[in-house]
C-alpha cells in the first residue's frame, strides 16, 4: 500500500536507485579481488540503499508511531502470558497495589504465594478477582480453552481461599499488614488483568487457546490504556450485581 501512496517522481527515483544497487552488486560480484572495482561496487550499493531509505522514511515515520504507542501506555508485547520471571521481579518491588483478574488463579498462587504473603504483611493491598465456580460462564470458557470440565475449578478456588485465610490469620496475629481480599465474579472474562503498582499486564481470552499461551500487553500508569483497564477492574470489584465476597 505504501508504494501506491508514493508520487510518480519518487517512484522513478527509487527505481533508479534500485538499478544503482544492482550495479553495485554486479561490481562487487565481478571484482575478482580488484580493490578499485570492489570499492566502486560498495559505494554504489551503499548510496542506493541510503537514498531509498530517506525517500521512504517519511512514509514510515517510526518516531511518530513509537511515540503514539508509548503515549497510549504500551510498553511491551509478549506472545505468551506466562512471563513468570518478570512478574516475580516486579512483585518483589511492589509497594502499593497488586490486583489480579483471572479465572481460578491456580498458577498465580503456586508461583507467587511466598512473595504475596510477604507483601501483604508489609502493607501492600492485594485484591484477587476469580470467576464464580457456579457460573455457567466458567464451563463455556473451559470448553473454549479445551480444558477440563469447568467444575474442576472448585479445587484451585478452595486452595486460593485457604491460602488467603492462612495469610490473613498471620496478619491478625501480628497486627500488621493488609489482608488479602478475594471476590468471585459472574461476568464474561474478556481479559486478564495483572496490576503491580504502576505496571499492568493485560491479555485477552481467545477461543480454543489456553490463556497462558495468548498475547499479553505491558502498559504503564498515567496513560489512557492503564486508566481504562484500572477502571474496568474497579467497576467489576465494586459491582454487587455480579461480584460476591468469597
């Protein structure tokens, strides 16, 4: 499409420089260790490439696109959701908030139960939103992920609840920290949200793909993307019509 947007004069200049590049390649190919011919070929090749780059560059405008994505809040993109090493490093630095919206959060609990306990004892607010095991949405999502039957999520949910009870009991005994809060929701899980202070990871739930294998976006605070997903989490958390205390 970019080629059709170029003016005829620009196209002609590009074609001329393509010929110059080809001549450069010919000179290099037939130099037969002749340094003068080799230098001429290299010069033609370099000048042709540079000329084409500067002709096309205004139509590509990398800087503009980069700045637009960063201003919206997009910091990085991952092909898979299970970025456990980066999650672990960020969790260790958490000072204010840890919010997670998912299905059963079994993998999250197994990977991070020690650091979540430590952060809760240090006063970091932890809020976990998990799907209600009685919700018909759960069995639909389980089917979409080619997973086991939806009712098996009772097991990780009970483990998550028992884990939170144990941590909160210690917080009561020591009289320090903030208790882990868990709520169940009965709503379509359109996206996963994992917020650690000023960084948030979000990713869609796609048909016939396990959630851990789907694309995930890393976004920064004080940006439009961050605010929208932050509002989504808070709206769902506070909606008594589709969320219930665990």
